[in-house]
C-alpha cells in the first residue's frame, strides 16, 4: 500500500492512500502516558477521596463534549478503550496504606473498560430538559470507589444527529486545568486520526508505577517543624511584623467567611439541579479589553451582576455583598500534567455597585491583590493537619466552611483549536461542577469561540434557576450595551 506523509500538529503521522490514519501522534501519547501527577495522593486529594462515601461529600465533576454528529458506538468504545490504555492512571484505583498515611494509586488488576462505559439513546424529539435530566442522573449517581473513579456516558438521539460525550471524574484525579491537559492530548485535529484502543500499542510509553509510603506527620513533629521554619525566617531577617502580615493575609483571603450571606440563598438541601448556557467568547474578550481587565475579571463581574439582577427581581435591594469563592491555579511550567494544582479564595463580592466599569475595577483590584497574598496557599498547607482528624470531623469542618459561601465560580481556559472525538467534531465543552455546600456553583469552560457555562444549584436555595440564568444573559447584554460592543454569535 502506498503511503504519504501528512503533518499533524508537531508530529508526522502515516496516512495510507485511502486517507485512513495509522498512527496517533507520539508526543500526545507521551503526554497521556504521564498524565495524572504523582502516584501518592496529596492531602487535598486524599480528603476529596475520603469524603466521597459521606452524604453530600462527592467532589466528582462531569465533563460534557457536545458533538456535531453521532459517531458509531464502536468508535466511541474504541476511543474510550484507547484512552484507558494510553493513560495508566485511568486503570488505577485509590489504595489506602493504613492509618496516618496518604493513599496511593495502584493498578486495578480486574479492570474492564466496559464497566466504565454506557450508552443512552434519547427518545425521538426529546427536548433540552430531557437531556439535562439524563445528564443530572448520571452526574449525581454515586462513584464506585472500588474501581478507578471515572465513568463515561454517551448520549445519542439528539436533534440534528448530534450527541454528547460525558465523562464523570472524581476530583482527586484532576482539577479543571488537568482535565484540559487530558483532552488536549486525547483529541485530534483531524477526524481521520483518532485515539483507538485497537490501532496501536499504547501501553509501551507508560511509565512504571511507583509509590512510596508517606506517613502523615504527628502533631509533635509539626510543632517541631514549625519552630524550625520560624527560626529560619528569624535568621533571614523575618520579624513579628512578617508573621502579623501573614495572619492578615489569611484574614483577607477568607474575608467572605464573616459575611452573613444573602437571605435569598440561605436554605440548603442534598439535591443538585443543573442547567447550561453559552456565550460568545470573542465578545467576552472584547469586553475585557474595553474594561482594561482580564477575561476572568469580566466573568466574575458578569456572575456578580447577574446576582444583583436576581436580587432586584425579588425586591431585595439592600444586600451589600455576596460571599463568593473562586479557585486560583497554582500550576507552573514543568509541573506534572493532571492531578490538582489549585487553591481557593473567598470574596465578599459587591452587590451594591450598579456601574459595570466600577464593579469590574473593584473585582480586578481584589483578584490581583489575592494572587499576590503571601498566604495564598494557606489552605493546602493546613490540610495535612486536618488529615490527622477523623474524616467525619474533617468533613464537618469543611462543610461549615463551604456552607457559609453562597456562590462558587470557576473559569477553565479550554482548547482554542478544533478537536475531534471518535471522529466527530466537538462543538462546545461544559463541565457540570460539584457543589461543595454552597447555594450554587458556576463553571465556565471555553472551546474555540464558545464559552460554555454550567450551573449546579441547590433547589432549596435557588428557587428560580431559569430566572438566574436569564439574569446572566441580561447582564451580558447590559455589559455589551454599556461598553458599546456588538455581541458576536
């Protein structure tokens, strides 16, 4: 068979005369082989994992790729099989080493890809509500903790021959940035060059699984270690003023904890509700340029402005602020791909600022200041201490902390290039986020020119979720009008 060479990203892939792809790019396979971070879970990952079995303790999120067509079921199975073979971490379970030790990832000797993959064909002429209901059931189903903590649901039968590829994944496996690293390596720029379990050997590039026993430090060792750190800082010129500055930094990063919270959002239940909307990413970028701010600043201002509208719709105009939290990525060049590299910041977000430019400027100043705080990673540094406590007590403390927040907001920069999954073009990408005790959580993930926004809300707190989403759309239109920008579709 005559072969020609075709360029694919920065690699060369062999293509036969019929156009059939024979090899997936090796650089992407290498990234997949190393995806997942360390073989030992961090204290934060261990906490997220151990809370999985507790009521309302799940931190699993569900990634949704909306596809422009419906690939064959065989191609979907082949893609998932290939993904599980290319990424050793996806064939591993969490293994506890014993009291006082962090768990590790260990190969699942009984792994069967079919146990992680199922299909749902929607009835003809099903509406969006039927799809959201099906995805909600999938997202809310308990995680099988004896297996590798991920699962795929493929939904077909959508209007226009479209489909959805849903991946539910436990947070101990990765954060949003790691999720994008996974799909950036697993999805091709071509429909005819796909990751397949049957196409080539994918396990040869996998690194050997290694782990070491890591004992959690005893309280005595922590005190001794802390004293040594204090001595080092003192010898290097640090003073009591520095310690006071650090404590003040902790207070600043957790200022929203002192807020009462909105009286509209006080109730809590164990139920999750979901909904989706999308906005044009190029317009959001134009708004950021016009406001002399980052896209994330505008996104936060958009959500806060939407809650201002939501409160006014209920006749509530005396709420000055809303306790809100957002993650800050700690990923640096050279860090392992996958895993979790983030911390959280809480913010008493202003509801009493009507002028959009003023609101964005206030948010921009806070976010910039928060990123520069010396105690930015304080919560991750505190978690090893929390892990010494019984898990139910730790979970109770975490719930008390997070339930004081009304809203959490996440922004995940997605893929800027075209992508194909099992041969079908990806039109948009969403993530149904976990909701850790707050009234609602917004997660935005971009894909090319689409900013996909997913909402996970507590029906007891958010009585009118459709109204809230409408407030987001109205606030977006209001920002466009204020800055005299035409909304691009």
